[in-house]
């Protein structure tokens, strides 16, 4: 049985909707994974900081992180 153009169009639209839903789900999962990785990295860094004898300020200096909170002080 041959599909009509309208039937084919409906199938393609349905496939497109399904793919969009899958993409959204994958993107949500990816964001969750990225957040977990970010949290794990923070936890690891905090653990390493706790085990070291360095202060937070010393670590910031060693990492070369800009302290934007005090830019107005200069």
C-alpha cells in the first residue's frame, strides 16, 4: 500500500517531534552531568584545601584568580 504525501508528511513530522524531545532530554541530562562534574571538582578542591596548610587567599594567589570584589578599593 502506497503512502500518500500527507501520510508521509505526518510520519516525518512525528519523527521530527520525537527527535526534538530526545535532543531536549539529552541536553537536560548533559546539564545534570556537567553540574555533577562541577560539584565534584569543587568538592575535590575543597578537600585538597582542607588537607593543605594554605589559606584560601594563598590558593587564590597561587592560582592567579582575579579578586573582582576588591577592584573598587583601588
